C-alpha cells in the first residue's frame, strides 16, 4: 500500500533518549528516598505515559504523589534531557526522503511536545515535521487512539493511508486502537516476537529500511 501519511513515535523510534531518561530517573529516585533501579528496568518504561512509568519505578499509586514526582522529574529533565537525546543516524535521511515523496509526517508520543521540539530544533529538522502530538496536547495518552486521530485530523488526511511506526507494544496497541496500519522498529527494548500480540505490516531493524 502507498501511504500518504507517516506518524512516528519519538523515544526509541526517531531518537535515543535513554541516557537522559535513565539519568533523570536515577536522580529522582535517589533525591526522593526510593530504592535505585537498574538502567535496564528504567529503559523498559520508556514510551509509557509518565505517571505510569513513575508508578512502576517507585511503587507509588497515589495520584498526588505521582503528580509531585512528575514535577520533580520535569525539573531534572529541563537540565539533562535534551543534551542527552540523540536522533538515530537513519532518522534525518528517512524524514527527508519521505518529504521528497510529498508525504505528510507527524510525531505522536507520550513525551511532551516541547521536549520533542527541543531535539528537533537542536538537529535542525523541524521543517520536516508537519504535526506533533505530545502529552500536553493529547486528549488522552497512548495507547488510547485519540493522539493518532488528533494528528490525522490536524493533517487533514485519512486513516486508511496512514502508517504509524513505533518501537513498543504501547505503540502497536495505539495503532490497533486507532485502526491504522502499524510497523515496528527494533531500536527499542521490545523484541520482534513480542509484536505478534498485535497486527503489523513490517518489522524494521532501523528506519533505513522504511523507504
């Protein structure tokens, strides 16, 4: 199928922000008296809605406590995140090739929009992205379908010609819920056979195989 619109997750799909995320969580846990977690444990939460990730890593369930920890995490992220986030080498060539094919490109992520924009500005590729739906402007977080629907509506495009690309089961479930095609990329923590839980069109080792 020829897709007119390509929507991407951000963390572990377009960029590796694991160094920044691990650093911020290590400091958050230490500064607030929680037991430390191994980097691998922290990395497995990448892509989840932040309150969910905080709950998993701290064991907290009270909404007020999680909200406070999220604010403290955000302060750490302001200092450490963007300078420790790097686009994959395949990302910019893939974006430019899609634009040459007159495709629409969007980012749909459980990361904040402003944090994504910081990296895009840093890498000077904001002109290749037509829409960004982050947590602060999503009606509901992934895996709810609303963020994908919001991107489709903003782009005045159609779900039948839209492909969503992501690295996690959250991404696969989001595409399934939104009733759009999905392709997985193996640059994250999810293994290829894990994606068998949801329908997919392709499994790519990297975005170099996308187009």
